[in-house]
């Protein structure tokens, strides 16, 4: 599977063989944060998703082309 963020605020996982979408999450909303600071997702086109220690990390809203601003670092795990 291949993970990619998009300008519309979606993080998607694509099947690496046929390109079909396996998983899709819309990050264009507010998130509860560990430090209590307001955070909202936005466009994603800067750095790509990173997987470390079984957790997928991606920032949402810190894009190089500021289409939809935001300020959140998201972490996803399978549990």
C-alpha cells in the first residue's frame, strides 16, 4: 500500500498494484490534541507520510501550496 496526502485534506492509502483506494480519511476538521491547543487539518502537499515504530505520522495544513491552512500533526496506529 502507498500512503499519500492531498490538497483537499484527505489522507489516502492506495493499493500498490492497481491504484485503487483502500483507506481514506478526511482531515478537514478540528482534532482533540494531547496538549489542549486547538488544531485543525488542512491541505497536505509538503512532506509525505512517515511510518516509524508501527505508527503513521503526517502533518495536515502545513502545505507548500497553502490551499487550506491547518496546524495538526496526526498519528495513526492499528490497534
